C-alpha cells in the first residue's frame, strides 16, 4: 500500500490563496474559483449535444454567465465552496493517512510473528508473482 498524496500543504483558505498567488496565472487576492464553471471560464452549450463518437470534443463552449469568462469571482458562495473544497481534501487526506498507518501497523505486527526464513520465503514468492 502506498502513502496517500497530500493535495495541499496549507491549513486555511488564506494560506491557500497565498499558495495560488505564486502561480504564473496569478489569481487576484479576494477572488475564488467560480463554482459554476469550476474555474474554467466556460461551459458546454446545453443545446449542442455531444457527438456519439467524439464526445464533448466538438461541443460549443460558452462563456460562463457568472464569472464572464474570468474563471474567478468574489461571490460569497464561491468563497464558501472553496473553503469546503479545502476542508474536504484535508479531511480526506487525514482519513487516508490513518488507514495507511493502521495498515503499516498490521503488516509490521504480522511480520514480527514470522521467522527470518518465513519472511524471505514470502519475499521470494511475492516478487515472482505477476499481477
């Protein structure tokens, strides 16, 4: 089992905005990713159905009505959504880390009960298998 990836190295939306402010596509302070277009600045045209073969590749894109194509907005709802996004990923990371640590403890306790010969036999067996 691999260690989970940490999405953020910050604990608050203010730290997140400082982090994103150092990006080449700098987000103006006090603006948050638009909730409606998910920070893309455009939406697919609802009147233009996706192609059965190509999917959404050829569907018309329209400017977002909320952010007017700017990708960010200062609406309170977008701020709340951004803060919820950060909280969700922080909690998800913490949960995955506790599962990972429990798994490591279980593996260590199982290996502690085996002899050195049994451990080496298991290593040979599992490295030869192809999944």
